[in-house]
C-alpha cells in the first residue's frame, strides 16, 4: 500500500509496461521517487535503454543513465511472484495478447489491493482478455478521422 511514509522513504516499487514515447519518460520521472522496473517486449529497445540510449530522443541520455530503472523484455516476468514485489503496475503499451498465467497474475495483483494504472493505450492491450477489458473499463476500437467547424 502506498502511504505518505512510504513515499517519503522511497520504498514503493512500480512496474511500468511499455517503454515507448510516453512510457519511458513516465518511468524516468517516476524513478526519481520510486524503484521502477520497465517492461518492453522489444529486446533491442531494452538493450539500448540499458546502455543509456533512447532512440526516440524523448529522454536525454544523461537523464536516462541516472534513472533508477531495472529493465526486462521477458513477458514471463509478469507473474504472481514477481508482481508481488510491486506496489503498483502502470500499463502504457500496445500488447495485444496476454497469456492465461499473466492474466491470472494481473487480476490477483489487483485483487490484493495493489495499484493498477492503465494509461491511454492500455485500453488497446490484451484484447484476448475480457476480464482485463472490464478492469480497464473498455476497449479501444479505432482512431477515426473527421473534420469539424467551430466559431470562436
């Protein structure tokens, strides 16, 4: 449970799923306060981040090198034993599938009262899991294009 005392002592741990244009800057910023583990399915991306390089140029190399982030590209790390190490799980990713074991671990994590932070495109994730979609509150379908006129 996140408390004022734990915030001040910097003992809380957050797992961040998705280290792209938005997820990485969020993870870096959060790492100033929390211990962060960053998950991304792209092995090459993880290797670059571990060397302190962000190809999106959203985070300066020096800031990335100073960030308190542990990285993984292993989707099997989203399991019950591993998630039990975290106080919150933030998802900002476009992963279409979740295994039954990962789904069970995620739902158990939330059932235990841990923090679940689905951000923006998290509503696109795990399309094979009705329980996840219900937890998020909906499923992203598509972006549309349109035009409109307004008077100012």
